[in-house]
C-alpha cells in the first residue's frame, strides 16, 4: 500500500524546522521597533520641520522630506511627471504609498509610517534569510543584523532594507541551487539599489575556478531579464525621468562620508582634484577588484561566496564618491557571514555609530550661527577615517581566512561553502599558480 501523505501531515515537520527561527524574527522585530523609537523626536516632536533640530536630535530621514522634494504631495507620478533620483524599485514603492496616503490628513507623516512598516518587514525577512544562509550551526549570527547598534540608528533613513532583503533572498536561492530565482531576485535588487550588482563579480570568480558556467549564465540571464522587465516600460514611456538617477549619480560631486570628500576639503593634489573624481573612483575600485580576483583565483582553498561578497561590497563602499550613513545596512549581513568574529565587528560598529553622530553634528556646525552646536571638519573626518580603517581591518581578517582557511570559523565543522550552492564541494577546474 502506498504511503500517502497529506499537506496537513507535513505541517508539524515544517513547524519543527521553522521553530528555531522564531526568536530571530522576534529579535528582528525588536530591532525594527527600537529603530522607530529612535526617530521619535522627529516623528512625534516635529523636529523634521526644523533644519537644525532634526540633526541635533539625530533623527533625520530622507523619506519624510522626499514626500515634498519628489513632488509626491502634488500627485506627480515618479518618472512620468517628475524625474526622481532613485532607481525604479524605490520609485515604485514611492508611487504605491503615494496612492494610499494622498487623501489622508497628514500624508507626509503617513508616507513615512507606511514606508517604515515595509522596511520593518524587510528587516525581519532579511534576518531570517541571513540566518538560513548561515546554516543551523551559525543561525544566531543573524542577531548582528537584527540588533546591531548602527542598524537601529540608520534603519529608516532610506529604502536600503528593501534592497537588502532582495539581495539576501537572491543569494539564498543560489545556495539552494535555484539559479533562475537567484537571478530574478538579484535583478530586482539592482533595480532597487545599485550595490547588489557587485555580487556578480564573486559569482563569476568562483565560476571561473569551478567551471560551473551553466548555473552562472542562468543566474545572469535572470538578472538581466528581471532588470529589463521593471526598467524598460519606464525607459520607453518616461525616459527623461528614468535616466535622472543615472545622470545624477554620474554628475554628483564627492559627498559626505567618502574619502574623496576628505581629499577635496583638504585640497590634496591629484586625489583632491574634482575633475578626476570619476576616474579616481573607477581606478581605485578596479584595483581592489583585481586584488580580490588574484586572491580568489590563487588561494590554495577556494574562498567562500560570502567572503568574496563582503570583500567586493566593502571595496565598492570604500571607493564610492558617496557614503551615506545608512550604507552600513548593506554591509552588516555580509560582514558577519564572511567572518563572524565579534571583536572586529564590534570595533566597526563603534566606528559606524561615531560616524552617525558626527555627520549630523558636522552638518549643524557648518550652519551659519550654529557653529557652537556642532563639530568642526577635522573632528568629523576622524569619523570618516574610523569607518575606513575598521572596514579595512575586517577585510584583512577575511583575506587571512581565505589564505589560511584553517582559521575560518565558518569551516570549523568541516563544511566547504554552505552558502555556495553549486560551488559547495566542487573541484577546482582553474587556479592561478603564483607559487
């Protein structure tokens, strides 16, 4: 007689598998609530409407003022009626909530509230995805993402948590060998924030070492297809509005947080030359990526996918001409998945928190008449370099783990690359012989 099982009989087994993740979801929810309370002086106290108090209360967000800056309050549709400076994924979120809150009594605050609800959901989902990527033995590492101090401070500045959820979902799909799904989610992530594009590099390098070209090409096809599906309609019917993000990204000068801003403010020769900014950024990123590629292809043991994702993303952030406070959200999951040693991460989090407070005090300090309430440039730049140095330290530890894999705590259980999908346990087909 056949052993027939009904969907209902499978629920207990699913419940057993899901139960260990419930506390993580609750902790992520706690992090989301704490982040909401951090914005309390602005959300309830009215500091958003004051050019200084939103900084001295450390509760600034892009979301609330963009209700007016992007003309959503006038009923304008992103891209079609007004050229917003964000990719179409964020533009879609803006338009969705604009339609809901436009008839409310305080639509600007409602726009922020609904966006926060979505970002909170994305945080919980992202924590669960990260825990699954980490594997049963290390799922609690995801607490760093749920409750990191820098996350609580920066969670609701912008829409970054949405891109994080898509990017982590993509890499989890890759780890489960669902290449098309991985590509679709990664394409949607890139259409929301640009940084997930960097993850194609690690996939390519590990494909080069293993020769697993079909899965890589399937994922690449999914990325291109998903990105085109959500971008082409806007490109066709509202090209001028659509291209605003890309033109703005190309034309904007060195901004707060980046090392290039420091070099320009200090008038360094060559490095501080604004006319060379784009070239300097491209060359420095290319140099980082070349070094990562050489390490990846020559290491005696193939690096883990999460190690390379962290290194390439960190390189992108270090060399970018813009480094907003909330960009820390991009890096937290991958820093922990790459190397969950708590001391370097805690040091980095301390540096990120100092930067968070320093940037707002610096912006107050450059307001005429408010110099005494803020900090001077030299003090602010200690925070800029604090982030740079601590991230470089973490990158150094990850490189050491790649070159000396016996020190990689993630591999202590004898696994190869739990999140690597088709790379996990695959033999090398190509390796650079440098020694």
